[in-house]
């Protein structure tokens, strides 16, 4: 019986890419696998046919020969090219299927193909740093203490006594993986002896028990740039935990938290300051002295008749921008303060003012006019 065209077997057109061939094979192999079709004995032959087709087309040289000579490329005595496996009949199933199997499950079973695992990178660390608003304004060099893993000084991070080099694992011959044949499957697992490292330590370092690293408290200097705010993250490369047995160190991430300030409130690059002002100053007009975040003072003119909550802006007196750009502003909010502990004379003067000042409160007059209209409407 003549063999079917390998492209027809996989259901793809001639000239399909390697990725398309692999996708088609994966779909066919899963669909026709004997374990999933125990009640359909004919599928086993189809499964082998699919396997044979993919075994040829996944290999660039075999594929080129097949595209030129067809099935004759792999049949002896028919003028096909030399160097191919003639008369194989069913292809190399373990080779073909393991390619797809590793793509699907390689990471889960121990990291995909490519031999032993690389030395494990150290973990990243987090450090929460609280600073004042003044420090966020000016920037600062801050010293911190961090508990982290560092390379063992005795074995120089190798984990072996005297700094000796580890030897290849006898179970996996240094590959970090072991394979086992299970029916049609070739299953690859992380080597249980060396945990995928491909090497073992015969004489572990007594100081670090073979880990190659130890816990230690370190002092570090952190450069806090001007303009940082709560949530800003600063990365110190290579200052995290040391890697296992010579692996690269992780990073240290500094998370900034700016403490609340007793005078200023912050919104982005802008600052807000609520300043109590006397009734007389807002009524007659005057000047007040406003503090600024750099420790200075700014004189602010209060227009006569200013109302409670009025805001005035002092340009470029806010926070600096973290990544360049214009500085923020400082907003002064007036908080008119009601006088307390009045003397008899003060009370008398205020009562006199109340009688004489009925036309000096336009906002109040407007409000109560609306209230009267509302009440009259309710009566109607």
C-alpha cells in the first residue's frame, strides 16, 4: 500500500513553518494517542503514521530531502540521498514526541531541555524605609541595616570544604535530569540526587553546611533622590540574597513611605498649608507670614474681605519633580478664627458692630433670602 504524503498526514500545506508543523503534530498526536482510543484499534496505525511524518518533517535535512525526492529519499536503492535512516518504517517516536512533550511539560518536570540547571539566583529582598517630608524635599543619603544571605567566606560560595570544586552527579552524569521510558512516553524528571544542579558536594563546608551562603546583617547606604513620595521604589542591584553555590545575587528594593507632616499636606508635587487668620485681618486686609518646606518664610498679602477657605498660590514653593520638570506650588488656605475668651469691652464692641454691620454680609444676606423664598413656597 502506497504511503500517504507526510504533509497530508499532518494536515498542513507543503512549505509550512516549523511552528505550524509542531502545532499540527501536537494536535494529531493527542487526538490519536492509543491510550485515549482503546476502543478504536485502528488509531494506533494512524498514530504511528503521524509520528513518522513529523519525525521526517521536523528535521531540516530530512525535510529538504523529502521535499525533493518524496518517500524515495528514505528507501534504499532508489537514488535517495545518503546518511538517512532507510526503512525505519515507523520513525523515531521517542525523539519526535519528546520534543512536543517537553514543550508542554518541560518546565513543570524540571526546566525544559538543555542540561543541568544554572546556579540558582538569590532572592530579591524588600526594605520599607520611612522618611520625613523635609528629606523627601531635599533628598538624602540614608544608612540602613539589612539581614540577608551572603556568600560563605570559608568556601567562597561553593558549598564545599576548602572551596573545592563540586563533582558531577553520578546519577545524571552532570545533566541535572534523568529520563525514564513509560510506554510510548519518554518522561524527563529533575535528578533526585542533585536536585537538578548536575553536581554534588562530597565534603560540604562546615561553616555553611554546604549551602554556600550564610545569614548576615549588612550596612548599606541608600541615595534618596529629591522629590520621592510614598510608593517610590529604589532598586539596589545585587544587594539581595546571595545565590546558591555561586549563583548571582538578587536585588534589594527600597520602598519609600513619607511620613505625615504637622504643617504641610502633599498632593503630588504641590503642598497645602492651612493658616489661621484673625477676623480683623481678613475683614480689613493685611499680611501674614507663611512657612515654606525649605525652612524659609514668605509674606502673603490678605485682600480685605477675604472669606474662610480662600486659597492663594505661591509658585515653585512646593516639592521638586522626581524625574525633572517644574517644581510644585504651595497653596495657602485661610482659616478665619473665631475669637474666644472675650472681655466685656470686646463683647460690647461686637454687639455694636452686629447692629451696624447688617449690610456687610452679602453672602449671608443672599442665603437667607433664598431660605425665605423656600419657606414661603412651602406655605403656599
